[in-house]
C-alpha cells in the first residue's frame, strides 16, 4: 500500500473520530454568564427515556427563546433513591415571565431528547431544594381501562376477572399494573394482578353478601410514568345457582311465612308454578316477588308437600319441593 492511501485512511479515521466526539457532547454553553443579572437555581434529577441520568457525560440544557441559558451534568450527590442530583443555574436579564424549556442528552445512547417540562423564570428563586425537580422526557399515562369489571358469584379463587390496559401519550409501552394503597383500596386483598395485567380473584364471592368491591390500581409505563385510579368490581348472581326455600310455615311469626327464591330478581322473566301432590296447579305467575304464603284463591292450603316448577322463556327449568306446615 503506497503512502498516499495510508494518508487517506489516516485522515478518514481522524475525521470519523472527530465526528463522534462532536456528536457525544452537545454544544450547549452559556455565552458570557456574567452579563446576566439574575439566576434561577434548580436542583433536579433527570429521567432520560426511562432511566435516571447518572453519568458525568449526561447533560441537561435550559433554553429561553431558543438560547442556552444553563447547562449541567449529574453530580455525585445522591437522593434517598440513589438518583444523582443536578445543580442547574439558569441565567436571565429579566426578572420573570420568560418560559424555560429543557433538552436532555444521554451519553450512553449518544442521543438528545426534548424534555416535556417547561418552567417560568423567576429571578433568584430556588426550585427543588426540598424535593428534587424531575426533568423528564417521559409523560405519564393518561388513562387506565376499564374502571369497572363484572364477575359472577361463586367462582373459585384465581378466576380471571379481566385485563387492564392503559393509554400513553408517548406511544405503546410495557405497562405494569399493581394494587396500591389509595382512596378506594378497601378490597385490594380480595384480588391479585398477574404479570400480564390480568385481574384475578383471591376469594370466592357471594352476591347476597356483597355486590360491589373497590380496588386501587397503579399503571407504570416502565419509564417512570405512573397513573393511579380507583376500580370497581361488580358481583352478579349465578342464574344456574337456583336456590329456593323448601319449607314454609305461614303462621305470621315472621319466620318462613313466605316461599322465597334466592336472588329472585334474576328470575323475573321466569314463570313460577306450584302444584299439589295430585298434580293440580294451585299457583302460577311471572315475575315472582317472594310472596306466596301457602294459600289458594285466598284460602289456606292443607299441610303437606307441594312441588314447584320455574321455567324461563328459553325453556330452562328448575324443580323442587316445598313442605307446608303450620
């Protein structure tokens, strides 16, 4: 290989290396900081595309009217969560009113990002001294869905109730849903959420005991964006669990005076028929109200065993006996 090509290769490598250096360090500088009369001090932490900035090469730039008015990198000072603090000084000759925008640079990715934050400049103020101000590229989820589920009573523990989803203005995300403390968390212990966002039962529900449960759920987009919401779970009766009183004693003592069907409202479309032991129909109605008192045409029926038939419009049937005693 002749010297000419060696020189060409050498200068090509040198140019490429120079390009990498320039790309790795954005040209964010404040021209002559001493010319500005006022400073806004911001103690912050940086969330760059889902991770907290911790490299000396990471940067945040503060801009007013498109001009860099402050730049800083993570320090060795840590928060309680072991996040690296950034001490950012923003300059301005105006006392207040100007909008500050931020840009973030990730050294490991060699990429710049626009932060979602904006702030109004206030001369000689201090932001984040009590709790670090979060400068981030990531927006919080905007909605958790659904906020209401329905499950039938009597299902075993571990039964699937439904699956959660969330909306994110930054696009698709791998959401993680968890049950957390908050207003509406009364029944968190009655449910679990799996890694694939499925809500499952942790107990067996009885419609007659309770019809409504409340839980509190948090969605995390995996990049630091979170949203919490109260969710309700409605318990509905099992229509196949037809249970009716098999004994009545209509003597006005307030106990078993009427023949009752459990969750009778579920069977409002059913036709209810009652027969004596000879097969004669002595009662028939649709939309039963738990009000049969052991009479026929206003007269008391004799004690004995009677038979009922509950039939839906579709032809589903339930049958059983009623022992009448006085």
